[in-house]
């Protein structure tokens, strides 16, 4: 029998109905769950998790109760039904004090709004009907927006997202708490990389020095096609061996990106690797010449943080959130201008940029966004709740 006097936090990770870790929100979910493995405080956690996901979990302490979700929905409508109508009953059954949805910019539930906490990662899909079918856009623009405007507890992962909520949805600033995403800081960078035979073959297939872009194939938001144009211009004006490596799963309108690669004059220099293992990803970071992040819209930007932590020179879009994360470390460019993008990349390739000491500064700055700090701030936030 649960102790009703103990504050109980219900966690609903974004991958509650599937085991994939293919997006920033999935990264956020899995990272925080790993933090629970060392938790020894006085809060109690209920983790609503897919049965498929159980084998991927670390060993968790007694304060964490696992509630397996015994069904996996392939349908988006069934997924919404689970969130809206089944999740509230589960939360009540397990005496949840506060229910925390990790993907609050995508999903919501019928739970008392004073007891519902959501993490909002970005709101790029609000006000952009061309990116979605009519039903999906109606869900985002009508239902999710209306819920967010009424909530008392909203967590965002960046100041840039907080400004968007205040300016575009008119949420009171006092209801929004900024808790930056964090990355794990451990000794993995000092240990040897162990690759499977298949991963080793993938790595060996990239024989030239390369630019690296880690992102889902999401058109037009992730801006792969303009980066491809910039890469074509670089290859034409600087005839040295150079490749471009895309890492990330297919997402919205990925076929347009694949078509652009196939028809490009430099198609044989572009490697689209899809979703890769964490070991291969680390190896790709370690061997890259530089990291490029040309995205048009972001709520945070884990890959930018990872690249700086690995000591890579970085060229990225001049977005407020990237300035927030990168400070004066990256070389910034206008993401709508392939010529400006090419110029920024070329300045790094030729050694004129970034400024001396920027790499070391980037490593230090990345380390300031630690997962331990992020988790500690989240725990402090829970404890302040009445």
C-alpha cells in the first residue's frame, strides 16, 4: 500500500508506447530515467512504461514503481485515446500526486490541470499548417495550445522555448520554468570504442574527411537540402577530398531529402547512414572534420552540445536557442542562405575560424550542461510544488 503522505510523481516518457530512441524527446526521456538509477531521495516515482521498453531500463531503486503498459498502439488515434482516457485512470490507481508528461508539446491527458506537469521542447508545429495533415494540425493548434494556456506547471528546455510560449501562446512567464537539457559527463570518452562488425564496415566506407550532421531527416525544418547545396558549392570551389555524412532516422517528408541527394552532382560524396548505434555515433563524432547544424527551428539541440563536448569545430544556424547553448563558440550563419552557409563552413576548413581557444571553450561550455545538474533542478522543482 502506497504511503499517501509521500509526494508521488508519475512519469510518462515520450516512448511510453515504443522502445525507440530516435528523437530529442526520446533522448530526454531515456536520460532522465537513467538518473533515477542513482536516486535516493524522499520522492516516490511511478514510471508508466511500455513492456517493450522494460529490458532497456537500468536497475531502479525502491522509490521507483514500474507500471508496464500492456499494449502497443500503431495507430495515432489509439495513442491519443490511451493518453486522454486510459492514463488518467492509471495515475489515479497509483495515487499519483503530479503527473509529468515528457512530450507535452505533442500529447496531453484528461488530468486535473493543477496536478499536470508538461515538458515543452519546442512549438515549431504551432502556426505552420503546411507541415501537417489537417487533423494533426488541428490537434496541435487547437487542443494542445488550449491545454498549455491553462496549465499551472510548464517546464521548458530552453529560454528560447520559454520566449516562444510567452510571445506566441501568451502564457504567463511565472508559470514556466526553464530546466536546460543535459548530457551525461562520464569517462566514456577515455574508454576505447567497441564497434560491431557492421558498424565497423560503415565507418570504413567513409574514406574522405567529412562534415557531420546529426538530425532526423525532417524536411524542411532540418534544412538538409540547403546544406546539400552549400556542400556542392564548397566542392566546386575547393576541389579537395571531402564528404558529407548525415546521421538520423527518416521523419517528415524524408523522401524529398533522399531525392535531392540522389540528383546531386556530389551524390557519391554524401553518406546517409540513418539511425546508428551510440558507439558508431561516438566514432563518427571523433573522426569528423567539423559539425554542421543548419536547422531552421529548434527547441534545444542535443547534437550541437554533443559536438562541442567532443571538441569539434561547429558551424550552425544563427538561432536564439543555438546562441543560448553555444555562446560565442560556433561559427554562425543564416540558415536560409546556402552561400552564407558555405562561407561559414569554408572559414573553418581553411583555418580562419573559429577563434583561438574556441574548441576548449566549447568543451567547457558543453560540460556546464550536465545531466546531473538538469536532474537536480527537476527534483528541486518537484519539491517546491505544494
